C-alpha cells in the first residue's frame, strides 16, 4: 500500500518534485517539533503529580517550582498517608485511610463492571441474534433514553435512593446502571460483527437453552467486546464523583475520589499538596495499569461509542 | 409472545430498571417541581411558583447559563478545532510514532476530574505554579488564574482541554481514517494543495462527527461538576458556576422542589440547544450521506 501512495503523478516535473520534497521534509520536521513540545506539555501534569508526591511540602512552596526535589526525593508523604510514620499534629490524617478508600473504589467499580457486562451482553445478544415481536420498537426505545439529559431526574433520583435506604451503600452504583442503553448498543454491535448466525442455529438444533448459548457460546467468543465495555465502565465508575460525593458521606464507605476531595476541602487555604499528590498517585495507579494493559480496547470503545452513537 | 418469553426475559432488566430509576423519578420530579416539599412533611402544590422563582428572581440561573455559553465559546474552537488539527497531523502518511503520540494525548482519559483539579490547582498557582513561571520567562506578568473572573473561566477550559483532547483526537482520527484515500489522490491529481484538500475533502467528510461532538461538548459543559467545585468552587464571583452545580446547590440546601424544576430547565435548555445546533448545522448533517448510518 505504501508503494502506491508514494508514486508521484507522471505529469509533475523533476524540479518541482524536488523542491516539493524538501518542503515536505521541512514540514515533517516542524510537525515533530510541535508534537514533541505538545507531548511534553500533555505529560507534564502527570510528572507534577508524581514528583510533587516525592517533595516535602516546604519545597513545593518555594518561590519557583522545582523540576526535581532540591533535597532529593522523599517518601515521607506516602509514609504519612499509610500511617507508617506517625502523623504530626494533623488530626485529620489520623482518620484518613487511603488504602481503604482505594479498596472501596476498586470494590465499587469491579462489582459494577461485572453486573453491567453480564446484563448488557445478555440484552445485546437478544437484539443482535433473536427475532421476536416489537424487537425494533423496543430497541429504538432503548436508544431514545440516551437523549434524556442526566440533570432532568437527578434530584428525584437522589430522593429515591434515600427512600430505598441506599445512602452510604454502593447499590446506587450497581443496580440502576446494571443495564444501560450504551452498553446494550455496544454489545449488540460487537455480537453482530463477531458471531455468525450459523453457530447459534446449530446450538439451538442441538437443544441448547438460550441461557446456555449465551454463557457457553456467545460470551466466550466475544470476550474482546466485553473487555471494551468492562474497561469503559470501570474507568467511569472508579472516577465517579458527583453521585458518590452526595451518597457516600460516611467516612467508612467513601471512595478515594470523595476522600481526596474532602481532604482538599479540609484545608483549602494551604492544601497539603505533597499528601494530596501521594494520595492521587495511589488512586491513579490502578487506572494506569488498566490503561496500559487494555489501551487498544479503550481506544476502540471510545471510537465505536462516538462514531456509531 | 409466550414462545419468545426468554427473549423478553433477557431484555427485561433494562426496562424494569428504567421504569424504577428513570421514569418514576421523572414523573415524581414533575410533581415535585410544582410543589413545596421537605422530607417528613406533606407535599404542597404551589403551581408554577418554583419555576417563577428560578426564572424570574434567581440570578444564579442566568449567571450559570451565561458562564456555560462563555466557556463554550472558548472551548469549541480550540478544543474541537485543535483536536481536528492534531488528528490531521497524526494522520500524516509518513508520521513515525503515531501511536506513541496518540496514546500520550489519550492518557488523561483515565484520570479523574478530582485528581486533575488538584494538579491544575498547583500548576496554575499564581506564585508557585509552573505556568506562570514559564510565561514569566518570556516576560508575561503573573496571571491570577484561579482568582480573577476572566482567567478562572480560562483555567476551567484549560483543564477540560487537557482531559478531553485525546478522546476528541481519537474520534476525529477514526473519522479521518474512514475517508477513502482515493478522494485525496483524485484531489492531488487535480492539483489541490494540502489546505484545499483539507477544506474540500476532509472537512465535508467529517461534518457529521463534528456536529455530534459539538452537541456532546455542550451537554458536557452544562453537566460539569467536579472541576468547578474543586478548582474554583464556582467562583470567583460565581463566574465558573455551572448549571449542574447550581442544581446540586439547590438540592443540598433541601430546596427539592426548585432543584427538580431546575433539572427540567437544564433538560429544556439542552434539548433546545441540541435542536438549534442540529437545525443550524442541518446542512452539514445531510450533505454527506456517506458517514451517516
């Protein structure tokens, strides 16, 4: 393919082609310079977070910000957060259990993902491979709910959660979102694209039940698609803030996002950036692991969600 | 119907959950928005009073709407335009390291708005932040990023740029790669320059995606919450208050009736803007049937 592209139209004269090549090469050099500078800028907040967590607070507040801690990196912020080093006159820190909050977030996100992937794949399979009365109408109804703005029923939803006694539990993040319009749509697309009708037909003839077909045939084949949905919802639930900050008010149940936000608010005039950054690093590590392991699937999910949605 | 009971069973979770957690709150919200109510007390029907209060006497609604429009004017050209330009660059035929750059720009996708807010707070600090230090090197005086009305809005949009650019680039790249190469080859043979190719081939082909993203960005900005709470707390002087944040304020001060009404006003605004954008840009939508499905 590359060879066909690089073939020049015969009508072009040698001289113009040569100058055009130089111009193009110059263009590429400028492009690289620009992209590299921009990359540095894009990466910098991550660097700031990481290096900031390794600097004592006093050094973070020098007149000029430092690229590297002048007194060498220190793990003090982490030791304080993990209560390995006893907190000095910071009462708030004594009741701040970062690992528990990260654990809460992981628990909330993992269970949400398992539930969502199962129910969405189940519905996606039916819409992709089965035919039954009102199928198209029901599918359109699902898609129409995507147009409902989140804000429209947020307040009454919150009141409902209170009435159900779900405050300070993770149920509001597990149950209402168990089957979502986006998830069903995405899973249907994947199943249509990856699973031929014939194998489902032959399994039906062999007497397999729909549930068996779903769990023993469809799900193993389309693990790839399920991973895409799993990662997108994992990132979404792990990073959720609006609802969690309103629902998870109890110190024991709050997620790491809520805990860190409260930590900032507890000392808004002179934030303990060293501790905040250390906490942020610990909160971000699971996501970075997920990102680097599954980056292809994440990108695929984002692209398919946008273009077809 | 009975024959298909398993099929209906498999799709029933969505519909049951939607009835309980989508439709019921919606209907309850309608009732609530016409009532005065506090938990433990009787609900009193008060007609349009909540809406009257919100629309006529509550200055926050107007302020939040204005903020959203101003921030939208900042974010659409640079956010979407910038992402498109970057996507075109990354789509350059002989670019080495395409996937490296793509991954790097996309990395902020996994970070949380909460954490990004801390990091930007320190980067944009007037006295100790990197941004002012670097700008000082070229002689620009320190900018009060988070404490002055105009700059606070810019700060929020900067954060949103950083978080969303990678996703936008990715979506544009997907659209660009769907364009038939032959169109460019034909244009090249006709002697079209790179710029002409961009405006006459690339741009028309990605219009539907562009429209989708304009609408998504608009809705996203109205629903913005974490960064405005944590980075600027709606301030200074209410200039970074968003519609969603105002609704939460009403809710947490137990003004449920007004909060529910505010939700419908936001919903109405979103619907209106979506329709206007689709109408206004409808020629875009229909010109190219190719990407439309």
